[in-house]
């Protein structure tokens, strides 16, 4: 019997951060448990992490590099795999230029520092992430508005919490985990929930505003109207720290609550009560969720919500929305060497002229990538490397994503499993999970912490992503370090700690200070909160935020209503799955075996649908099927569907990618995207439902 070893590390089965004690016996992970000393999770863990023993040793997991030959996938060694990628990349660079290579990742996974460093040294401006519709969009819009991302300060004891399209009990998004919100709530804070669906928090809320999906920008204008009209705003703050206060105030006063009620479906008296409660309770924290970004209103909505924090004096206030001070380590952007990308290459960024904010935060929209592959315009993409992303399932208009990736001349994918996206690749590189890596975790977040993630186990030939980027880069003559740990020493250098010292310590926290603007102003061109944006004005866009009607809605597309009478709200997270991941993990799949679409009982009755029936959901882009669950907590005009579905148990190449994949139905037409960020309308398009004949 081997000895039991306990390794303190940090989870990353979602955006990560929870402290874990990994139990290892004979080099094998046998169990994970929560670390009670973690400042992020205080000993709690969720089902995704608890099932890691099943993911790490899953029989379908790919444990060695592979290349696609005539008769399918063939096992190869790392040398051959890396050389194949490099050879192809060099060929494309010689013939077409480095910009014809696309490097991509999905949601935040703690390796963007390495991915961007690789891409920048390669010389390609074309990095594809999920950031256009998630988080980076929030960071980009707040950078130009108030210089940094304001994060709900749960530790500062907010007395009022506005949960604006966020469900942290299930999603534990980004910075702080749901447990910190919960602690703040339990201390007696008032709760306002803004959500089209009556979920766990809406049931607990003092006020629940059940808005029409996608109309958050209009509702924010309604809040602002009440706060300004009733003089509930912080006069000192607006007089001294807001750029364009007078024009902004006038624009808001031009809105009427009757009109806002009509747009949002929220009763105007309820808007008034909620705005008063938020503005009159100090301090108050507003937690925004990703649905506010997955619209054509992404940038403006984020700016309006920032306006609410600013007007009520909650910006950088304890218990409000703070700018957390990072610990002294190198930032992702310092590590990434964005300077290495020449101005000439930067100018070639796909869609850069059009989506200026996306370009400023160094990424492209998926639509621009698919167009370049499918049409060769403005120039062709010829090769790609995708790490930890499954665009065939997770990007809008999945049929187009599939066609483009299938056509791409050469594709390498880094993942654990042969997903529908990985099946389209020429080379597969097997990644190590977070239990198989050393890293300074959470360094991309803005909560003021970095956390030690240390290797607990090694599994066959799998490499941690960071190492893959380093080894590819070194073979292309790029500047890297000998080992992953050497690179971590560099990341940690400003703290005076080495990786070995840091991993013993476990975590570092920046020294928090509030109201920094009182000394230094805000990091914007005017030093003020730019509710009137000088940056957007320079780019030729409206400097004032506004609400623009959702492009496919009962209001903007009356011609579609007869055929597609319902609003499809696609992408509700569920606790056990992370986007397209985990469908093959027995413990997790057992909890939620089928893709679920929620419909109101009245709507179900109209279509002769019973709870549990399979139904077809159809939009102008296509048709899929999911299993109906009746829910009277949604509006009868709204359909709420899960995203991320494919079926690993279907053993052909497609793994059922087009059976229940809700993104077959969503759209990416440029006319429907956010004009500066290219955000996609994932949470509001039109659809119809019909019962499936075959159940
Ligand atoms: N309709 C609709 N679509 C959506 C959304 C929605 O709300 N509605 N949400 C969107 C949002 S917010 C996001 S962020 C995107 C996410 O989009 P993606 O990031 O593309 O989605 P995932 O399914 O999380 O990632 C896919 C792959 O990463 C692999 N993976 C996990 N961890 C690692 C790792 O450490 N290394 C490597 N190499 N691979 C790893 C998994 O096995 C999985 O196959 O989806 C978006 N899609
Ligand atoms: N278990 C699990 N956790 C995850 C993920 C996952 O796939 N699974 N994904 C991760 C990722 S990448 C992200 S971005 C985060 C997102 O996490 P959150 O920001 O919490 O986003 P969601 O859970 O998609 O939606 C939050 C709430 O918004 C409501 N909502 C839907 N449409 C609208 C709308 O138009 N307006 C408003 N105001 N509310 C709306 C939903 O009903 C839901 O209750 O979660 C992360 N955590
Ligand atoms: S919430 Fe995220 S970081 Fe925490 S245990 Fe679950 S998957 Fe891991
Ligand atoms: Mo996301």
C-alpha cells in the first residue's frame, strides 16, 4: 500500500479559484476535498470539482498526441506532433503571412498569458476567444468608461445587492465565488434580482424584476431616470468625477418610464421601487452577469450599469463595486508581450476597423474568422491552433462555425477529449488537467488575489497547456524559458518570491485601498468616469450610451413573429456542466442526463406538450431538439434552453453536434452584433416549438 499524499492546489473546473486538497495514492488521484483555509472558497467545492477523479481517468480521455491519417486518428510522439504544427505554421507564414494563422481559446482558463505570448511572437493579430461576449467585453467597456473593472465587494458588507442577470450559486463566475455573495446576503442585505426567470435567488429577493430578455440597457436607463429625477444621486461625485454629466443627465431625462415599461415588460412602479432601494441603501453592490454582455447592447449596457454604480457613489467604495488592487506579480498583458506584435501586423487584425473595442483588447470576432476561412476575405486564414474551446458547440450560428473549421487547411486542437471540434483537427495535442499543472492561478482576474495551483498527478503523455505553448514557441525560435517553473519565477519576480516559495505560501493578496480616484482620478483620458465617452467619440460612435432594440425580436422583426412567436433565451447554466464539457462524466451526466428546455405551462398546453416530452425548437437558422420541462417562473412568451450539448456516447465523428446544440439556432450576422465589441445576441432571438413525433 502506497502512502497517501495531500497536495494543496486550486481548482479550475470552471473559471476556477476554489482551494482544493488533492489526495494522491501511488501517483494516482483518489479524492479531492475543499481547503478550509482558501480565501476564495472557504472549504466549499462544487460537483464539477468533486467529479475530477472521473475526468482525469476517463476511458475516452486522449493520453498521447495524435495525427489524422488516411484511416483516422493515429498515435504519434510529441516531437512529431510539435514538428507537424510548426512545419505547417512556417509554411503558412512564408506563403501568406503570420496573420493567416488563427490562435484560439475559449473561456478564461489561466493560460491566456502563454497563448498570447505565443501568438504575439508568432506575429498573428488574430486571436479568437470568447471575450467578445463574455467578461473581456465587460473589462473593455469599463476600461474606456472608468479605467478598470468594478467588482462587487462582498467582504465590505453591502447592505443592498443587485443581482443583475447573474446566478452565482450555480455559476461561481469570474472573481469571487457564490459563497462570498451568500455570506454577504446572509448578513442581512436587501436583494434585488433582475432576471427573466424565477430562479433560486429571484424567490429570495425583496424585489424581482422579470424583464424581457436582452432589454437590460433599457432597464438601466429606467433606474437612472428615477435616480436623477428624484435627486437620489451623489451630487459631489457627479459634479467632480463625471465627464459629460450635463448631457448625460439630459439624455436620461429624455427617457420616460412608460416607454421603459413597454420595452422591458417591467412595471414602472417596480422599477421606481428598485431604483430607490438601490440608490438609498449604502453601500450597495451590483453584480452583473454574462447575459448583459451577450447582446448587441453589450458595450452600452455595461456603460449604463457603470453609470449606476458611479451616480450612487458606490464606485470604488467598500461594500460597493471596488477596483481591487492586484498583488505585485507580472500581469497577463506584461507576460504576453503585446509589444512584440508590430503595428503593421496589428493593423491586419480581422474586423479591427469595424470592432474597435474588440481590437483594442486584442481579439477578433468568430464571425470574422469564419468569413476569412469561408470567403477568403479580406484575406484567407489557412491554419489554426485551438486550445480548450469547442466553437462548434459554443459559438453562435454553429453550422457556420462547423463549416469553417472543416474547411480550414490545417487545424491543431489542444483538449482532453475528442470533441466535435477536435474531430475536425489534423493534429490533437493532449492537455493536462488543472491537477496536472503548476501555475500562478487567477492572475487574469480582478479580485486582488493570485493562487498557487500545483501539480498533484501526472497522467501518461499529457502536458499542461503552458508547456505546449512554450515548446511550440521554442521550436519557432521564440523567447521562452527552459521550464514551466522558470516562467512562473518570472511572473512572480516583482513579489520577491520564487515559484517554490509561492507554492508553499498558497496565495498572495494585493493591499486593498478604496476611493483611489480621490487622489489619482480615474484611468480614462479625462481622468473622470466617462459617461460621455471621449474614446467612442474619437472612434466615430455615439459617446452616450443608449438602448438599441434587440435585432431579432417581436419589436424589430414583426415579419417573423407568425412563424417564430417566442423569444429564445439560450444559455442557462446548470451546476454540473461547464458549457460543452462534462457530458461524458458519469456522476455529472446522471444528475442531468438530457438537454432541457424550459417552457411555461400555458405555452406547453397550447402545443400539446407534456413535461418530459422531446420538442423541436426552430429558428430561421435551423432546428434542434431538447426535452421540455414546464416552468411557470418564466413568461409564456419566453423559452429558456440549455446550451453546450453534444453526445460523447455517439461514437461517430460528429458526436451528435447538431442534434441538441442550441447554437445551431443563434445568429452572428454582423448587423446583429454590438457595433464596437462584436458581441453576439445569444440570449434573445426568435423561435418556435413543436412536439417531436419520435419521443
Ligand atoms: N447559446 C449560448 N452559447 C454560449 C453561451 C451562452 O450563454 N449561450 N455562453 C458563452 C460563453 S459566456 C462562453 S465563455 C463560451 C465558452 O466557450 P468554450 O470555452 O468554447 O466552451 P467550453 O465547452 O467550456 O470549452 C471547451 C473545451 O475545453 C476543454 N478544456 C477544459 N479545460 C481545459 C484545459 O485546461 N486545457 C485544455 N486544453 N482544454 C480544456 C474541454 O474539454 C472542452 O472540450 O460559450 C459561449 N456560448
Ligand atoms: N456550472 C457552470 N458554471 C459556469 C458556466 C457553466 O457553463 N456552467 N459558465 C461560466 C461562464 S464562461 C460564465 S460567462 C458564467 C456566467 O454566469 P452568470 O453571469 O451567472 O450567467 P448565467 O447563468 O448564464 O445567467 C445568469 C442569470 O441571468 C438570467 N438571464 C438570462 N437572460 C437574461 C437577460 O437578458 N437579462 C437578465 N438581466 N438576466 C438574464 C438567467 O436566467 C440566469 O438566472 O458562468 C460561468 N460558470
Ligand atoms: S466553483 Fe469552480 S473553482 Fe469552485 S469547485 Fe466548482 S468548478 Fe472548482
Ligand atoms: Mo463566459
